[in-house]
C-alpha cells in the first residue's frame, strides 16, 4: 500500500542530521517529507551564531523542507532569533522543550523547563504575539514525571500553535526504557493541537503498532530508526525502489563521506563523524561484528576507507524488511 495519508518527519539529531546529511539523504532515499533541524541555542544580547544559522539557510536546504529549532527560555532572545529566521524565509519554527541533558535542563532549558508550566505560559504569552513565524513545540512527557504533561497541555491549548511533537519519555529517562504509548494515548485526548508521534519507530512493526493504536495521528517523527535503516520511510509508505539495498547504502555512504570530506578539515573529525553513523547503521547488517569493529577502530582516513570497502565487500545481509 502506498501511504500518502501520513507525513514522516526526520527528527533533529545533533551531530547527525545536519544540512549535509539531510541533503545527501534525500538524494538517495524517498519517503521523508520534511526535517526539523538540530537546535540552535539563543544567545544573549542580540547575538547570533553564524555557523548554526548556516545549517538552516533556505538556499542550502532545497532538497528537503527544513524547520529550524530553537533552544532557549528568554523571550527577548527567542524573538530575536525567530525574527532573523523569518527574514531568511522560515515561516515555521520549532521550540525545543525536549532536550534531556542535565547541563541544559538545569538551566530550565529543553525538558528542564517542563517542570515550570507557569514559566512556559509566561514565555508563550510574550513570544507568540511577536512572532511572524508559526510555532510548533517538541516536548517530552515531563522532566521528572510523566504526569507533568497534564499541566502543560492546558497551557499549550491557550495558544495558536503549529502542533506539538511528543516524545513519550521523561527527561531524566534520557533514552532508557521504552516510549510510553499509554501516556501518549492520554495526551491525544487532552489537547486540541495536532500531535506528532515521536519515539522508537525502528521498523515496520513498531510503526504499525503506533499507527494502528493512534488512528487520528498522521504525523510521525523518526530519528534513530532512519539512521539505522535509511529505507524505513520508503518501507512505511510502500515506496518500491528496484535497486540492490547494499549498493544503495554504499552509494549513500560514499556520497556522505565525500561531502563531509569538504567540510571537516581534520581527519579525526571526518572519521569521527562517519563512525557516528556506523554505530547506528552497522548493527543493521547480519554478522557485522568483526567488520564494524574494524571501521570503528580506524585511526586514519586511509584505514577507514579500506575498512568500509571491506565491510561492503562481505555482502552482509541487511536486516530490514523490504
Ligand atoms: C544524538 C541525538 C541528538 C539529538 N538532538 C536533538 C536536537 O537537537 N533537538 C531535539 O529536539 N531532539 C534531539 N534529539 C532527540 C530526537 O529528536 C528524538 O526525539 C529522539 O531520538 C527519539 O526519537 P527516535 O526514537 O525516533 O530516535 C536527539 C537525540 C539523539 C539520540
């Protein structure tokens, strides 16, 4: 079945789904409708970090629609950055209320702010009237407890939003345990906003269990599942591409590597970035252990290239269903 009734959104994954990855990915694989970019932090005193803005420049993001994401809790700084993004052409932006890392959460940013519904209310009441862009919000169930969302959804209901993306874990849970589908179901009944489901969609089975359980949800955000299986969005949507999977993965890898070669000057940066992808992609091949280990141990670009060549030469079976 070719599913045109759903939207698949590439999750923001700092250190992975930057503009280079997004462009190369969408040249090789279909099925992903848009992406949310990894977060850009607000800076005080009306400052902007050009390297972070570069990631979302519309002229560099022509292959895949991208929505910039902002991390911050100071209304003035948020408005400044949002307006700058609007001037660049971004009609939609996303607010990160999900980042679980304690350094960030301690400063009442990301999921750390979920403990403070009144601050969120105050923030939105100051920000929304000043925005030219529409705003969506990416949240977890709470920072410490999954019940925090009960106080948050009524706050969000007061404002016009472009939807809410829920990753049904708590902040302190980080990525441990599983996504809480019962809590997501409760949230569906507690909000007037359009929800996007996000969390642990790694194959057709995990997609179907969410899609069947939540028939009113049509937007699905996928992160690590796509890093592990770049065919996943095609498989979910029933898009058939008549080409050998391993060959497609190799061509994708080589293209990504060539693009990162231009960006990263140091060999360690380049191989480090590529090894990150392998930690997700490698385990999707059967009997990968020995060959993946070699890739992850590569100390130089030459060594890395040879080990990747050797990995693909093995013609290991890729786990994913066709
Ligand atoms: C390495 C890494 C980086 C991430 N960076 C961001 C980010 O910049 N902004 C954000 O909202 N979420 C970020 N996330 C969370 C993901 O967007 C997503 O919510 C989470 O991985 C659950 O979805 P998944 O199970 O489909 O991967 C990150 C997650 C990981 C593992």
